[in-house]
C-alpha cells in the first residue's frame, strides 16, 4: 500500500513538473529580455554591408559584433532609436561610409550624435520623426557628402544646423513641414550642389540661398511661395535647374546675373495670369521653360525677350486665345512649342523673322476652326510635326493636307490617337477661313495690283522737278558760253600761258 502511495505521489510530482515546463515554454516569447533580439550581422559575402536588427540607441556600443574595413555600409532594420545621444555611433575601429537609419523612429538629434564616424559620406535618416537639426549635431563628421532628411517633422531650419558639413553636396529636406528658414540656416554649405525642399510650407526664400554659390539643382516644388522679388537667386551663378512648380505665384520676378548657367526653369501649376515684361531677367542660357497649368491669357511680344538659347517652351493648359508667331521670333533656337489645351481661336503669322529651328508645334485641344497651313509652313520652314487634334476643324482638311504634304516628310495629327472615332466639323463656320493666316502677303498683293493715287502724284511731281533742274542747268550753261565769247583778248591770251612753242611758261607774254 505504501508502495502504491509512493508511486502515485511520484506520478503526481512528474505531472506537475511537466505542466510547469509546458507553461514556461508557452510564456517564454512574452517574458524574455528584449535585448536578446538585438543583433548585428554581416551580409552576403562581398556585400560590405552590416545589418543591425531591432537595435536601440545604446546597443551599438554593446554589440559583440566587431566592425572593420569590410563594413562600409551599416543598415539599421526595424530599429527603435528615438534619441541619438552624443557618440551613439562612436564604435572603435569602424570605417563606415554609408549609414542607413530610415524608419528608425528617431525623434531627437543631440550634439555630436555622429562623432566617431570619421569616414562617413552618406547618411539616410528619412521617414523618421525628427523635428529640428540643432547646431553641433554633425560635429566630427566633415566628410559627409549626402544627407537625406526627407519625410520627417522638421518645421524650422535653425541657424548653423549644418555648419560643419563643408563637403556636403546633396541635402534632401523634402516632405517635411518647414515653414521658416533662418537667415544662416545654410551656413557652411558652400559646396552644396543639390538642395531639395519639395513639399514643405515655405512662403518665402528671401536671401537665405545667396551663399550657395555652387548649387546646381534647387527644388522648391509644392510649397506656399507667394511672391518673388527678383533678388532671391541672383547669386546662384552655377544653378542649372530651378523648380518652382505647385506654388502660389501670380506675378513673379526671376532675375539672374548675366553670367548665370540656368538651363531649366519650371513654374507649372501656379497662378500666373499675365507675365510682366522682363519677368525672366538675364536668363540668356535657358533651354527649357515650362509655364503650363497657369491662368495665362496673353503673352506680350517682349515677354520672352533675351531667351536666346531657349529650345523647349511649354505653355499648355492656360487660357491663351490668340496665337501669333511674332511673339516667338526672338527665339532662334526654339525646337518645340506646346500650346495645347488653351482657348486659341484665332492666330496670325506675324513678325519679320521665321522660326528656323522650330521642329514640333502642338496646337491640340484648342478652338481653331480653320488652319491656313500653307502660311504656317512658310514661316516655320523646319516644322515636321504638327498636332491639331481636339479642334473643331473641317472633315475635308485631312484629305487636303495629305495631298499637300504627299511628297514631304511631314507628320500631322488631326484626330486623337487614343480615340478610334474621328471628331470633325462637316461644314466650317462663316468666319473660319484662314483663322491662322499671314498678314504681310496681303500688303504685297495690294502693291502688285497697282499704285495708289497718292503714289502716282508723287512720281509725276518728282519727274517735273528733274525736268526743271535740267532746264535751269541748260540756261546757266548757255549764259556762261556767251560771257566767254564777249570777254577782252588778254583774258584769252592768259589762258594759253602754258602752251608756248618752246614749252617755257611766260615767253610769249615777254615777246609782246
């Protein structure tokens, strides 16, 4: 009996131990120390990349992983860094050149946060919750060439936040909430080549960019900029591309010094209605100008004056009603002109000079009822591609133009290529003949038909004047001859002083 009791007790004890072990096994994932999941490991052979998973800000000094010359890139995956204290990455012996900290829940950057990364060149801190960059943050990392701070919560760019970054070439601050840029925010960035400030709340830029003398690309797209006085970009002589699209500009003045290098300017999706004369001052090297998606009603003749090297001009999606070639004759290198999606219903071939370089013209989706293509081609000798779909053109125009351009390598589009159904007008309107026409030949026809009455009278008066002058000359000549015949003999002798027989002047006079 005792043996049975003892056996039962032993079985009960074994069962309890089994249950305890099972319960502990089930609870383990929820009770273990979270630092056990933090680890750094080397990637594929030859990748030169180390990946740290689930790390916090203090882990990089605690990890048993030893960084060496093979760890050129450090990637932080699913990290929870929050605050980067001074010396967070002061890892002995590291030669890290690329630091990837995106999606790491960073909120605060303290002074000397990156000290110790003396070889660092590229730093990515996008998609975090950083609110500001304070002076001293980048102390000790002067070799950095690229910083990505996009998709954060930065509201103010403080003075001297990037002061130590004397070799920085690319700075990405896009998709933040930046509203205020301090006057010295970009101090020390004399070698910056690219600055991306897209999708912020910037209302003005004043002179905060004046010290970025080597800047080549400036992206201010999708902000709240209301006005430009003209002096904001004058010092940016190296700038090649400026994007001001999706702002609130209505009458901007963009001015550069004559020796600037700007080649591409985008001012799409603003509120420009009537560009002022000379609103693009000094842009002699500009090649691409995009003014699409504004509310432009008219472009005056001198508006584009000085854009000698312009090649691509986009004025689509505006409210222009008249097309005149004379507006563009100061653009000798213009190759592509896009005026689609306007309200053009009338045009003239004006101006003295032809557009010798224009290769493609887009007048699609306007209100043009008739086109004098012969006059158009006469002023655009290199035109090879013409788009006219989306206009109320007559149905017989296609056959007419096919016949006219049969022997030429000329392509034109009269119908929407994405729509199988043709849209045209069976009968042209009464006032649709030669809506786009040449005005100068009409004057030539008047001249060929004959001179006007005033011109005939002028010719007759001119002939009478010549006749009177001739008679007067003849009368004076006759009077002179008669006066010579009636004069004294001495006068006649004196004329022959140099005609004596011995050839010596004055002998005849002495003999007398």
